């Protein structure tokens, strides 16, 4: 795995170049027990000089071992940046452009604030702690009935 994503501008093909590889995910510098990157940042990019401007675009992917914010289950997901774009001004003395920080920021911006194991994850019962994806519990139904019952009693015109 590579330690940084450096583009050798001095040697870049005039027609642009495909750049692919895997960047060490330690560069993400995430210290989050609920979101742990593994296997590195896969990148598949196209780098080209447009005048003095280095333009790099393409795709980034990073696998994560995550903990669901609703039910607490471990699950894996892949963060994807399908339209990574970096544009860096260069001059005749520029040799290497390091895009590690741009890559890091794009991956981090793509991350969910509250990762969930699946969009319709039902979470855990606040009373008994049961994972409701694995079936409902009896206390949940009672809680809900009681709550609606109390509300009904407060609402006018519901006394028939
Ligand atoms: Zn979940
Ligand atoms: Zn319950």
C-alpha cells in the first residue's frame, strides 16, 4: 500500500494518464471505534494537465468495518466517491503534486453521520434491548399502546 498519492507532474503524459492503486487508509486518520477503515483506499483516476492546471478525476472506494448506530450490530460497507475531482495550479518548477489530503477529505465527506446496517434497520427496543430486526418484543407493543392510550384520553372529541 502506498503512503501517499503523489502525481509526478514532470513526467505526466501530455494526453493524460490513468492512475490506479491502493493508498494506506492510515492517512484517513480516523479514530472512531464505530467506523474502522480496512484494506486501503482504492483509487482509479485520470490525471491530465490543462495548461498549468493539473486536473485529476475519478473514483475512490474505502471499506469500513462499522457499528450500526441504531441496533449496535457490526457490519461492513464501502464508502464510494464516484466523482472525485481535484484541480491544482502548477508552475514550471512543479514536479510532484500530492493529493493525499484531497483524497482523505473526499472520503471523510462521503461518510454517513450515523451509519446504519441497512436503511430500514429497526434498532433496539428501548425497554428490553432486543434487536428488533430479529423480531418484535412484547414490551414494545405494550409501551406503544399505553402511550397512545394516554394521548387519546387527552384529545377532545374522542370520548365515544
Ligand atoms: Zn442496524
Ligand atoms: Zn422490548
